[in-house]
C-alpha cells in the first residue's frame, strides 16, 4: 500500500463524512502538525504558568472531532476552519474553567498585536475578545468568520478566501475592517452593537 500524502486529505475527509471511522485516524497524522502549530501560536500568547500545552490543545481538538463523528468538510481549508472553531471554544472554556469569567484581576490576557490589530501590542482578555467576536458575528457574520479563521485558525488570506468562497481582496478588506471594529470595542471606543 502506498504511503498517503497531503493530497489524500480531501479523500479522507470525504470518507470520514461518509462514516468511515478509520479515515479520521489516517487523516490525523496529515493535519496534526498544523493543529500543533496553531496551538503553539495561541498558547504563545498566554501568560506564563498557564497549564494548557500545545500537545494537549491539539489532542483535545482531535478528541472533539472523534466524538463528533463524520463532519462535512470539503477540503483541508474547511477542515482547518472547523478546527479553528474548536480551538476557540476550547481556549474560551479553559479560561472560564480557570475562574477567569470576570474582567480584570486574574483574567487570561492575550496580546492583540500586529497580527490582529496592526498596532502596538496590547493585552486584552480572551473572554472579552470572544464576546466582542460574538458581537461582530451578529452584525457581520462574514467578518466574524474572517477573524476566527485568521486569528484562531491561523489561516492565511488565500486559505480564508477559499474556505469562505470570496476573493483574497475581500478577505483583506474584511480583516482590516474587523480589526478596527474589534479595537474600538475592546478599548471602549465603540459600542458592541454598532458596525
């Protein structure tokens, strides 16, 4: 049997969608390094002493995928988009579980650096970011997805465009507008309900 390579991701996703439990176990080694990279990226923003590790985060994503059974994913980009949603939920649940549900004090802080805001590094709370992103998604779902895919999923402009079925230029425009909106909300300069 020939060794499977990255070109098999779409086929394995299709098989998994059709109920082939083994397809996920064959898919995992192909996408696990990407999950670890995304996990390291996020956990690098966490305060020292946080107990969540990149391997644990990647493993938790994998376990959630197994529990979910076959999920409709058309390609690697869609699969990573799903993983970005799962990572976001895990990080937010972890922050809540650690007793950081209130602003201030010991809240889990993540920097909104040039990756997200294009400004000097600013620490904000993960739960505040999640709340602001929920508000943005209610106002403009596509911009919310762009942020989720780029920030939580680690997807580039081209991959985000592919997942959402829009042009890279639209992704760049949405990303720029979403960052400005989030900055305004997170700094108190803008209301959650205005776009």
